[in-house]
């Protein structure tokens, strides 16, 4: 009977040793999985931080661009309005100058002014050069 007990004990110990080895292997695998998942989490958090920073930069760029476009649209509206007024003024001037009354007035004119030449003032030229030099500096 003691031999049977000894044999049962040895079989139990062998089974327990196999269980211990299996549990130790499982523990090693779980520790490896945990390390891998921790590393993936750290990388994901780093990527999230970088993405948030990029989003913030993109939103700032978008806001700046939107503001610049608004200013350019206002400038364009003003230029378009001025151009329309200029064209209307030129049209009115042509209408006035080509009217029958203007032809009568030009026909009565006894003298005409004609520019025969021009000369530049030396002071004007030096002032221009000085301003141009300053403009290039800034």
C-alpha cells in the first residue's frame, strides 16, 4: 500500500510539475503580450499627441488663410468698384468731348497748346534716387 501511495504521490508531483511549467510558460507569454501592448499604447499616445499638434497647426493655418482671403475679397471688391467708377468716368469724358457742343467749342478755339518737350529738374532726380535707395534697403 505504501508503494501505491508513493507511486500516486510521484504521479501527482509529475502532473503538478507539468502544470507549473505550463503556468510559467503562460506567465512568460502574458508578460511578453503585456510589454508589447504597453509599447503599442505608448506609440499610439505619441502618435495621438503628434496628430493633435498637427491639427492645431492646421486649424491655425486655416484661420489665418481665411482671414487673408477675407481681406483680399474686400480689396477686390474695392478695386472692382473703383474700376467701374473709373470706366464710367472715362465714358462720360468721351461723351462730353465727342458731343456736338464740344466740337463747336473746339472749332472756336484760336490757340492750341502742344507740348514740345520736357526736362527733368536735377533736384527731382536726386530725390527720386534717394527714395529708391531707401526702398531697396527696407
